[in-house]
């Protein structure tokens, strides 16, 4: 792999001319924005550094981390840390144990810490710290809570069933359930610490097969919580406070607070104190999150008693870690390791489902995908979602009209006919989009602080000139990606002009992941080779714009200075970048959603009298790649620097020539593909009938 391009994310948390510099480095298992295992470790890193910066003016603590380190060459990451001058190297998973240990005796000037390296608690190495968190009692309590709330059955998803830590957790949870109520419990394993696709499939298997109303998960994300919330059932999750990110359908969660651990280790090294050899459970057990307000009163009363109860287990409880013995008890079923849906049903167009009404077995069945969907990775996906593969499968095909015995492929339509067809389509489109607007009005912010975002494709005029057909297809993908994200995060599409969007939301916590998802999809998409990568600039600002209801579009519009600021910020954003007014976003909020902040110098926006403070939100591994090959002949004049938000815009405005007609036909094609198959046929037949044409082969 050559020299590793580590993202040495530098955080200088204290500044002093005479400060002594200490560098602490972190090997993170997965992505820091997983809102689970690695997210919680990164939260501990940030808080520990903040504590030292506020309490030791003579120390300058620098922080470096490598996310997704488990999936990289461990030696290369560690050696780069050593070359950087790291005085502390934290390995945040036992998976790094074998890689870290050879370096411990070679570099006595570096303190190494290992999480959950149980076999080295009595290690004589003076520069090795073993740290960990006790979770058994919390999982026992979670089992009690699950049994009290479940009316049907309980599911539990484990990363592995042959790891002592997980065996102990599962047994503790099952003991908690069984000590409270005789309830069926269904266990499934993933064979992986981090596999969101498998978690979703296992959640489906448990819910669709048995109708379980509580699903517990112990792996490095909490996507089961999202699945549970979407299906109106409860979840229990590990590693972070899932209830803060998913909502009240999270019954409870178990999380380890690493702030104290990292603070103590970093503080010892910074002060020149000998490192502690053992920090297993130094600050108590893992913690149980708050119980969901959806829980019964009796559950809350039972939880209050936990504080006065002695721990159920002792760290020497070897039996707890031996095997999943409780599988043998009545009502506990171990269904083995889940696969992936695409592995179970290999016939194109068919996906895996489950036969319900079972008690002891999971029965998989293969179902054919309905119309207007595509089989993607074993799931029937609507043609409206922004996956490039879906768009390829759902790509419009030429319509065949039959006159007499001659087939005519409608590819080029006479100009006069085109305008008439266009007028019919515009009318239908207006009806369709007016209906869409009405359905979306519930997500349109009406008052208070409103988050406004503007987007615009870089060098779009140049791309249209390069290849109109390719750009028309690319624009279809672009619009689909953005509209799917708007729907997913319950935001509001204010208006669309050409390749530019104006989006409104009532929360920045919705807008940030919405824009991040879009940029990630833009990077993943296989764009037409004729025009290359489509790069979208984005600008965001929060304020209190005037909210008006537009009688033409039958939707809400946002006008005034705040809307103008958002538009002007977008106009100076770099291609593939997200630029935000500094007052609209906090560092904590940006980190929570997986961004790093890159401050800009104050800028004087067009039409403004004073400078505005802005920051760029950088998506690690995405933003830089989107900028790698920016077109040299970018047509700067093509940038939509602002919508003048008070203007009313119609769906189409007027067509000057053949190229514009191509664009218009692209819009019609895109509109038709968003209709159901039945409505699409009705529209085509209506247009054909107006010209005396017969339609077949639809």
C-alpha cells in the first residue's frame, strides 16, 4: 500500500509559548461517525483533551487518530504514529493486541494502552496499560427491562458467539430475562463486529418470523435501532447513547464512558508519572441509558431498585464466559449465523423474505420484486432512490408506438409535436408536483430558526455543451439523490431551478446528514464518462427568514436577508464542498455527524455590507476525492450564485432551441419514471391519443 496516507487529524487543545508538547495517538476500530463503538471512543478522546487543556496551561496536548484502523495494515499505522512522535498510543479494541505487543518492549518511551486485553492483566511491561469496562451487570438489567416490556418475544443479535466477552454478555442478558418472565428469546449472530447489512437482515428475520417486539444488539453500530423504530418496536443497543440519536423506540442502551479512562492515562504521561498497569473497571461498570418514556410505570419502578442492588456477577465468574448454556433452557432459541439476503436468493429479481407465524425456526422464502422496484443486494429498492445501480435497472427505455404494421421508435419528435407533447406533460407534471408539494407541506418549517441550504452543480453549462444526452441522464441521477435524501431526513424542497436546489429544515441535525449523504452518493455514483464526476457545491445558513405561501406553486417559500446569505455562501463554496455560516454549526455537532471543520477567513458576500464568518464541513475520505480532478475549463459564469429567493419560478420557463428542447424532454422522461407503471401508461396513452396514434408494448 506504500506510505500510508494516514489522516492525522490534529487537534491542538492548549496553546502556550513555553508549553511542553505531548502527542496522544488513537487506533480506532471503525469510522468515528458510526454513532456506536468508535464514536463513543472518539467522544472520550475529545473530552479528555478538553479537560487537560483547561487544567494544565503548561501542557500542549496534540491528538492524532486513525479511523477504520482495524481494516488497514496495523504495523504501518503504528509505525507512522511512532514516526510522528506519539508519546501515547491507545489501541481501542482487543483486535489490535497482537499488533501492539511487539512494539511495547522496543519503545519504552511510549506508553501503550490496550482495551479488554484480558490475558495481559498481569503483564510486567511498565509501559503497558490494560483498560476495559464491565458490562455484565448492565446487560443483566437490560434483560430485566426487556422482559418487563415485551408482550411477544425478544430478539438478540450478537457480533460473535465464540468470543468470551460476548458469551458473558448474552448469558447475563438471558439470565435477566429468565429471572423476570418466561419469554421466548431468539439469538442470531453476525460473524462480524461491523456489518450493518447483516444486522438489518437479522432484525428482519427476528421480527418477520416471530413478531418479536424487543430487539437487543451487541455489535459496532445500532442500525437495529433504526429498523426497530421504523417498524414501531423497541430496541436495546450497546456502546453509545442510541436513545439520543434514534428516539424513544430505544428502550435502553449500555454504554461505556471512556472520558475518565483517557483523561487519567493522558494526564499521567503528561505529568511524567509512571503509567498504571491495570485500569480494568477503574471507574465502575458500563452504564445503563435512561429508560424510554414509552416504558410502563412498573418498569421505571423496577429500574429504581437497580441502584441499591449488589452486582449479580463477579469478574471471576468463569462459567458466564464458557458457552451459551442457556440455549438449552425452554424458550431460548439460537438460530446460528445470519447470511446476507443476496446470498440466499440468487435468482435475479427475487429477494429473501421470511415466513411468519413460527416459534422455533426461521424459514426463508424467495419473493419476486414488485413493479417499479429493482433487486439490489437482495432487497427490493424503489426506482426513486439514488443508487446508481437502481437507476441503471430502472433506466427509461424507448417507447414503441405501432401504426398499422410498422413499428416506430419514438426518439426524435417533430418540433411542433414536441411542443404540444411538452405542454401536456407540463400540465400533468404541474398536477403531480402540486400534489407532491401538498404532501410535503408537513415538513416545511413555518417559524423559528430555519435552516436553509442551496446546492448547485459545478460547471454545469460546460457539461451540457460537452454531451447533452449524458448530462440529461446525470441530472436525473442528481435530482434523485437529493430528493431521496430530502425525503429520508424529512426536510422540505422549496424549489428547483435547473440543477440548483433550495432546501429548508427545522433542524441542523437533519440538514447536516442530508447534505453529507448526498455528497457521499455523488462520489459513489458511476457518472457518464462523457461528462465525468458531477461535483455539487452547497451553502448553509440558519436564520429567521420571512415565510410566505406561494399561490402559484402551492408551497412555502423563504425570503429575506437570511435566504440571501445562504445563497451567497453556496456561490463561493468549492466544488464538492459544504460551506456553512459559522454561527449555524458547533464543533460538537459537526463531529457528531462525521465532519471535520476547516475554518475560512471572513468573507464579504456579494451584496452584503459586512463580512461573514464561514467554516467548511469536510467529510473525511470524500471531500478531497471529489476535488481531485476539478475540470480545468470550468465555466464560472454558469454558477447559480443565488436564486433571489423572493422570485417565483415555474416548472419550465421557455425554450430557445434544440438543446433546450433536449433538456425539456429529459425532464419529461424523469417525470414519467417517477410515476407508477399504471399512471405512466395512462399519460402515454393520453398523449398518443391526441395525435391519433395507437400505443402497444407498454
